[in-house]
């Protein structure tokens, strides 16, 4: 039987779990090095070298090289004890194999070491970044001509970039409202002013014949925030408590960091409730927005999650944005909409192809709705299979990308062109992640026939894994539905209490964690997942007598799962390991060949949920 398109792509664009592409990869690495060496030798060929042939062969030079070689060998040997995330046996975290296009692109750019702080220091790297941003923008549904963005060190910084820009916009509008209120004596409505929209802002700008200096005098971002907030309170004739961020309960920890770093305080982070499937509850968003309005607290931004850290769940972004559309069109309240798609953003590559069927209709609609967001976070170093550290921040247009600029006299020169040094939170930024993403997009591609086919197969693998485990081990209870390639499960008998199930699940995790055969991860869903926990326990008649749900978490993002042989070999081994653990018989040697029928039959005789 011929391999599937996804298996063909995995075989062509990844190193291979047993280094199957070694010969070709060695050749490409050598070609990159040859080109780099030749470029250095050919550039300014008349310049003197740093050392003669005799110097290079001097005893002192040779000794230092030998010393370096020894230390390098020590490092390489030490790294062999690193977590082997390239194998399908690793299903622990959002980390897997690196693609060959990404590896080649990363290496080629790193050798030249461009710094994308400006066009001056990165004449080629900055162009590659712009083209890679356009590729990602196209994938998530943005118009690549209008979209803006840049690469970051990861999703955390990309989320910070969104807060920075949302604050810039809100501060402009609220500053305008404060100026008008103080000039006219009208009562200020901080919520209405902070969401007035650019059209109203421009209208007021011309009506009041404003200057930049006048508006800056009303800005809490560039002025003294305590003084400006006091003036807002006086103009509003009520205490102004500052803006809030509406972020769902499945949020990444970076949002807590953002509230702290931007001086907003944890009180500003309002958690949108999750529904019984662990996704953002749109009705609770509506409730919180109306509460913020009643308290005169602007909404700095509303966040939807595409690929939750714990479960891989995808929020109903389409329904959330429909509600935001109503606030905008019906009441002229423009609220910043951000999508944290650090993990799930690359699932947009399935849209429009035959493999879209592996997404639920709601998930597909949610991913399409990313195109209507003001800003998006996406991590190529996750489902883009790019080396760490590589995140990306995108905005729908130039207006959404605008942010406070800070002068740097030593960079303020005409030849810098439109370098982004003044509009990114990080100063120096390597071009290697952008180059890795660029080469991935140019070769594998970010559409249904490329990366989409690979990711579709990982979702199919997750579904096949759940089906195989449930059939063999009825006491394994998966969190359902699953939106992506992450499967979470607990251990529970019919009618078992949550506290008891948590203890048994944690004991099983400890056994798997200590086994050399597989790597999994764990997570505990807390009170914010109360509705999901209740639904999960009710499905097996359990009682929710614990504050959280302990889960074993399996991430099936490895590209080699596209080859069915891995399912045939590894699924039975995983099931056998779990059976042995539940039986309390983990001192047996690991089963390395599922075709060892005696070992498999031995474990088949054990009852998974009441083992002797």
C-alpha cells in the first residue's frame, strides 16, 4: 500500500525518527557550510587574513583547537541525555521534531547572524521576516498586503505585544475623551470614550483643532498615570479604577504576567467563565462586558484561545466576535479582539482542504474567525515545527500595529528605512526563526496540501489513540470532545468519586513517567473548569468531591504518526504499560514488540479496573 500524502511529506521534510534522511541532510548541511565559507573567502579577497598557514599549525593553536574539540565532545555527549522529543514515543508536551526546511533555514540564517532590529543590521533578514509574516497572515485569513507583524521569542512576548498595542489605542481614545470633557465641562463616560473608534476620534480631533502635545497631556501612557486617572475620576464624577482585560479561564499564564508588567494589577484580569466543554462562555463575556460598562472600566482587550495549553481546546471565536460586532455596529463600542493561537493557529492550514473534516464544524468556524481579530499570537516553534525560540505577532492592518515609539538617537538615521526597532518590545531579534518559517512556507507550505495534511494526520492519530485505549481499557475516561491533537484522560470506575479517581490517575502518571518507554505530561484542571469537571464525572456516575481534576495529557503533534506502523506498534505497548500499572505489576520488563503475543495475551487477561 502506498504511503499517505502526510506520510510522504513527513518522510521528505523531516529527519526521520531513526535518522533515515541522514545522508541527504549531511549533504545539505555541508552545502550550507560550503556556501558560507566560500562567501567569506570571496568577499574582500584582497584583505589580509588573521593568520598564516604556519600560525594555524602552531603548537599553541593546535592545543587550543584540541581543547575546544574536547569540550564540544563533552557538550554533545551531555546532550544525548536530553529529552528525546523527536520520537513518537514522546507525547508529553507541545514539543516535537523540527522540520528539515526549518532546520536548514535556521542554520543558514544563524551563520550570517542578522539582527532584525533594523534594515541596516539585517538587510536580508528583515525582508525575509516581512515575507514570512505575509505567509502566516495568509494562513490565518488576513490580507497579506495589509497585515503587519514580526517575530518574537515566543507566545508570551507576542501576547505582551498585543497588550501594548491595545493599550496604545485605548489610551488615544480615552485621552481624547478626557480632553473634550475638560474643555466642554461635559461628564466623561470612560467606557464610551475608550471605545469610540478611530472615525469618531478623527472627527473630534478636527472639531477641537487638537495638537499632539494637547493629547499627550491627557495620556496616562506617556504622562503621570496617577495624575491622569485622578483627572478622569474628576471628569467622570466617579472613581476611575482603570481598564480590564477579559480573558477566558483556559488562559495561558502569560496573561497574569502581562497584567503585572503593564501595571494593571491582577484585579484587571477578569476571567470569562468556561462552559461544560472547557471553552469560553460567550454569555459570560456579555455579562462581564456589561459589568465593566456599568463600573466605567474600559475593556482593554478580549481574548479568545485557539489551542488551550491544557486540553488543546478551541474557543468559539466566531461567536465571540459576533458579539463584539454587535457592540461595535449597534453601540459604536470598538473593543480590541485578540486571539491567542500560539498552539492552534497553524491548524488554519487545514481550512479549505479535504482534511478540514478532521476539525469539528465549530472548530473550523472558530479558526476562520481569527481573520476578524485585531491581533493574533502564533508560535512557529510549536505546530510550525521550527526550532526554539520562535513566536510571531500579527495584526490585521497597520492601524492595529501602531504603538508608542521610543527614540534611539544612534539608530535615528534615514538609511534605516522602515526597520521595526522602535515598535517591538524586544530590541535585538534574530532572523533565524523568520528564515526557518520562510523556508518552511516556501517548501512544505502552510496550506491544506502541505502542513495542513501533516497536522490533520496528528488529529486522526489522537482520535485513533482514544478509540484504541477506550476499547481496551474501559476505566480510562477521556475529556471529550477534543478539538485538536491533544488527548487528556483520567482513571475512574463507574460511580467512583473524583478524589479517588484523581489519586489513581496520579499514581498511573507516576508509573508512566518513570517508564523509559513513553513520555506523557500531567495537568490539573482547577475551579475555572468547574462545569467541565462536573460533566466529566457525571459521564461515569462519579461524584465531584475534589476541587480539581487530575489528568494525564498526551500531545500527538509528532509528524511521524502519519505512518500507520507507529500506531500498530506503539498503541498496544502503551495499553500494555497502563494495564500493568493498574494491576500494580510494573516490575515486568517493558514490552518492546507488540507481536510478542505471549506478553500481550498475559496483559489481556488482566481486568483494567479491579485488578488482582
